[in-house]
């Protein structure tokens, strides 16, 4: 990655990127509510609701239409974000990242339409769910890359020890992403729970390895310590939520309609998965920003508080 | 200059994307009508020799307690209900009689052809429930869906052998007429607006079928003499088969019994 530190901080752009990321998180919640309430096809026409933008807001239509309205809003926010990045950013890769985010949200809209028009085929619905998380991570990354921390002069340290922390973060990121795909495929009836359970074991091991390595090797480095703490907290919460979501689905299976406890646990589990993906990505970015593999640095004592 | 061109392009892409999303189209059209009765069929029904299969369907054991449906969030749904509404997965009558079972002739009618009835099968949405909960219909026969509620419903059959469709029906809308081209027992139907609304449509290729009511009884009349596979299908307990031979002008009695503790598919 190009560790370009030339651009000046654009606090307006950064705040706007954070706002877009937060709006996207709300959109993830709205989308998860649609699935958990089995409301995905309550508005069978797309993109409008029977040619209107004001459908009767009853039953499942409340969830489905709200999701589309929030999605359209996030689409507009992303257009502005991409345009702003292209206009204001000196780093060419950031301009491309903005366009990638724009492409992602357009693809999401198309997938959303396809899932309605094709009556929710599992592959399309799972792709829609997965791309949602990827898009969220992209916007979070844009927020991070426009932050004052990223743009400041950060002393670099050696990525000592085996396995290297940088490698661990990449493996963990890949595992979390794959686990999200498995979760989306299960949630949208592509296949059963077993692959997702196996994925949970692998993700847990990798998250503990990564967070453990960060804590042991860089205990005095605040950003790395924070990442480790966040990873530990999120994986613990997510495992509990996963167990709760599974129990609630079994419990709710014989009820004639979605029950509140099942909806709550499955939605929170889904969006926590998105947070875990974003946090793992941030951890990877922080380690890549701060650590260099196998190099001997001129000032090896500049490790702890200056890195904050 | 280069930066601002890129910015203009990205805004243009965004605007274009918004424009094409406005190009909505109508949803799936209804399924193609079933093929007409074959003219090459060699057998015809002789009313002078027609027989009959009568019987009943029972549930052995205590029926599971049906859960209450919570409709409080929608006053249009609670209107007309005087007490709690429960799901209709297992409905029993006196003496363990089991309702909502589709009893039909699965095989034994090779060579016979049957005209498609012109009378439609009506599915009514009232009190945010489908009436009837289980309906039988012949291949190609019209199903007429009406909405007598003051709220929007959508009718969404989820077949495996037939074409899936999903249509909305606001209050006062015209009936929706559809048919299914292939035999399938049974097609689940749901409403995505009101997730507790469920029904089943059994699509049969012959007219020898009946859906039991609370008395659990069925009566298949005018059967040609022969040996048949008779099936009783229930949404929770699945299918149960029996072989029955009907002689000329003979009436045979058949009883189907489902065990309450062994639901199908679990």
C-alpha cells in the first residue's frame, strides 16, 4: 500500500465519510430487519412500490420500504462522497476507492432489485447480504484513510515474531469475510448451519491469535492495544449472539410469525458481524501503517506513546 | 483539471445509475394456461360402473397446541375476530378427526383424461387469514384470489414444480386469477405483508380429490373400477398412502391415521 502522507487533513471530508459510514450501518440494520421479519417480498415491484413512492405502510411493507428509502439515501451520500474524493483527494488510490464504493452501492441496488424480481434466489440474496458488508467496510476504510491519525507521521516498528502480525491480520480478515458469506448463505437458505459453525471456530482461533499477538508484542503501543481489545470484545459478543440467534430460531420455528426475541438476536448478530469485519479491516490497516516486516529501523526506541 | 473531470464522471455515473433504477417494469405475468385435455385418451368413464371411495382421516394422539397469532399491530386484521386467533397447522374435530387433509388419487387413472373445470376455486383473504387454509384445484383450473380486508395483502405461492409468482392486492382491488400448469401437492402460499398468513394449494391432475373439514370425512365419487393409490397429505404430517381396489359400482371405505408425535420433515 502507498503510505502517502502528503495530503492535508480535510476534516469536512472525513466527517462526511464517517456520517456515510454511520448511515450505512443503519442501512445494515434495516436490511437485517427485512430478512428477520420475512418481509423481503412484501413489495413485489421494484424499484418503486406499484409505481409509487408512498406505499401503504402496513406489516412487512414498513420494513421493506424503509430499507429501500434508506438505501437510496445511502446511494446519494455515496455519490457525493465519491465526487468529493475525486475533487479533493491528492491520493489517486483514494479517488479510485471512492469510485469503488460508488460501484458497490450501485451493484447493491441492482442485486436488491434482482432478489425481489427473482423471488429471493439464495445465491442473489446471499450476494446482496455479503456485498452490503463489503460496502460498509469500504466506507469505514475511507473514513479511516481521511482521519488525522492516518495522515499524521507515525513511527514505524518492526513486525517481529512468528507468525508476523501483519500476516495474522490478513488471514483473520479473510476468515471473517468467508464466515460472513457462510452466514449470509445460511440466513438466505443457501445451505445449513454446519459450515457457518465451522467458520466460527476458525475465526475465533484466528482472532484470538491476532489479538493475543498484538497484546503480547505491542502492549505499550496504544493503537495496537486498542485493536486487540476491540477484537477480543467483539468476538466474545458475537459468539454469544450467535448462540442466542441459533437458540431463538429454534424456539421461534413453531410460532406462526417472527417473534421479537428472534428478530432482535438475529439482527444484532448480523450487524455485529459487520462491525467485526470492519474492526478486523481496521486492525489490518493499523498494523500495515505501523509495522514493517524484518527491517532494522534507525530509531528503534520510538515505539510506544509516540505511536498514539 | 484531471481531478475535476474524474469528479464529473463519477457524478455522471451516479446520476445514470439513478436514472436506470427508475426504469421499473411490471412484475411477472401469470403462468401460461395448462395444456388442453388430450384427445388421444382411450378410456372414458362409464357412469354405470363407477364406484366410490369414502372414509375419514384421524389424528392418533393429542393434537399439538396451536399458537396464538398476534395481530394487534394491525387493526384491520383484528376486526371481525371476536376472540384469539390461532394458527391452523393442525385442526381437529370430534374424535380426533383431522381437518385440512388433501385426499386424492395419485395413480391408477392412466389413459383417462379429465376436462378442466370452468368454475374457479376461490381463495378469500378475510381477517388476515386465507380461507380456505387448504384448497384443492385441478391443473389449469382458475384460482380466484379476493381480498375482503381493509388492508393490503400479497399472495405469494412458493411452488417447486410450477412457476412462482407474487402479487399484491390492496383493499377493493379486482380478484386475481391464476392457474398452475403442473401437478404439485402442495404449494405453500404466504403473505409477506402479514407473515402469519399461510395456506396450501394442492394442484391435482384429476378430479378425484377432497380436502377434509372438521369431521375428517372424504368421499370420492364416480371412480372408474380399478386399483388406485390413494394419498392423504397433511401440511405437518406429510403424505400417507394406501392402495385400494374399487370394483364396478362398489363403495370402499378407507381410514387414514396420522400419529400426532411424528410430524413429517422434522
